[in-house]
């Protein structure tokens, strides 16, 4: 009886190659999805950074303004209870700045202007800015300070976003 030598061919079969390509493709799809999420997250962070700059600019401008400026009026006289007027609440993603004390007031910020009542920055991002004021009155009836809560809302790729800052402006009163 004659023996044939074992097959000495080396390499991969077509099925082995296709399975390897399939596994590699699934891994690449996972990496691509992570990259997309990273890009969206970075974009959202850029929006938040810009919104923080807008809010800080408003607060800096508030510091320079007179204590008695019309933009620091508690228009509806609701005091501390009204500091959250206009704020978007759970289940309502949009703010209603018309119920706030002040909405995009005329202050000296250098931005590219307003579009439908929204502040527009140099890149074209739009922010809805408004604030509420509450007077802190002393027993003598004199207003000692004002609590100012500033709201900044915007739409990013990740949905509706907001930034809220609170500050206190003091009056120069003698105690």
C-alpha cells in the first residue's frame, strides 16, 4: 500500500479570512461610534464654555452698573420666591423668559447682536439670556443688597442645555 504524504500547504481558508474580517469590522464600528460620541461631547463642551463666557460677561457688566440701575428692578415684586421665574422645569425643556424680571437687557456686551430675542456670539451660536432680581430689605426699609439669578439657555447636539448663576450686588448703606 502506498502512502501519500500529508498535505503540506500552509495558509488560511476563505472562511477563516471572512470570519477575521467580520470580527475586525465589528471592532472598527465600535471605535467609530466612540469617535462620534467624543466629537459630540467636545461640541457640547464648547457650547457650555461659550455659555459660561456669556454668563460671566453679564455678571462682570452687572458689577460695573449702578445699584439703582433699571435692569436690577424686581419688576413683579415677588422677591426671593421669584428668583426661578422663567426657569425650565422638569417636563418642560424650554424656558419662558417672558415671566422673568429682565430678558436680554440692553447692556454693553460686544456680541454679534440678537436673533429673535436670543444673544448671538461670533460663531453664530444663540443663547437665551434672562435674569431675576430679589431685593434684600433692611428693617429700616432701605435695600441693602439684591440677589440676581442669571439664566442662559441654548440648544446643542445633545439637546436643551442651561447654565444658572447667582450673585449678590450690595448697596453702599450705613448700618
